[in-house]
C-alpha cells in the first residue's frame, strides 16, 4: 500500500499494519494523487506541481514533468499498457480551462492536450488512448487522445447529469464506469464507458 501525506509517500508491505516513510519530494508542498505500476509495484507516479516518478518504492524521486504554475490533481496508468500515463489538472495561465498531459514511454517524455480542468482521470481498459475526466459539478468529459485533435469543451462534455470528483472503471467489465460525487454523496454508474449514467444516493449514517 502507498499513502501520500504532504510531500511524502508512505508505503506498507504488510497490508497497512506498519508504515515506512519515503523521501520527501522537496519541490512540491503536497501530493494530490498517486498511481502505481500494475506489474512493478516499486514504480510510482505522484501528481502535484507536475509529475514525479519513483523507481524504488518512494525512496528517491525524479521530476519528470513540470510547467510553471501547473497543479496536477490526478494521474493514472493504463492497466495493461502501464507505459501509457495520463494526468489532469489546472493551468492558471489559461483561465478556467485545463489540460491533459500524456506519456507513451512511462514518463520519459510528455505531450499536452487542451481540455477541461479535471479532478480525477480514468483510462478506458478497452481503449488505451480514451480517458474520462471528473469535472465536479460540471459532470464528466470523454476525450480520445489518439485523435490528436484538440476538442472543444462542447464536443467533449457528456451531459452534466453526474456530479463527479472520483472515477474508476470496473476491472472485470471494461465498459462499466463508476463516479463518486455530490453532497449528499451519490454514486453514478455507466455501462457504456461514460456516455450515459444512472445515479443513486449513498446512505450516510451518523
């Protein structure tokens, strides 16, 4: 298990019973998200003011993507093609818009794509270059980066019926996607990769 606390990544080798402190990522104040290589658990990506990569379980880090003013809030790897890395966040220099950055070589080089400011990003298991972004109250957006054509916001956005801050694909069914959001919280479910949704409230007990 890995957990981000401030600018440090902790790791546990015994299911969370004990934890070990990694090296501070000195160039960022806090880490917003982590992604772990599905086959090599010592390879970790951390999203903050850019993307950081560790090849040794968090003992050392390298800043593999940086752009002034950038705050990346989410990072994800394709589950069966983990050399494909995607991250989403905000670029203050371009107003309320956001961008997506992608790497096809495990983080050695990066490309930027116009898009929305996303709070979370999920990669389609069945289509390696298709991502879904959680946009908070604005809903979700689907973007196919294989087209290499910057889409307009209207062309990207799925009807905003889903309040989404967190997304995940069902590992057993690559067409099924879940979204968490709302206040009170609601769970959204899509069986067509994020095009249409049904939602239900999540019971909350005191």
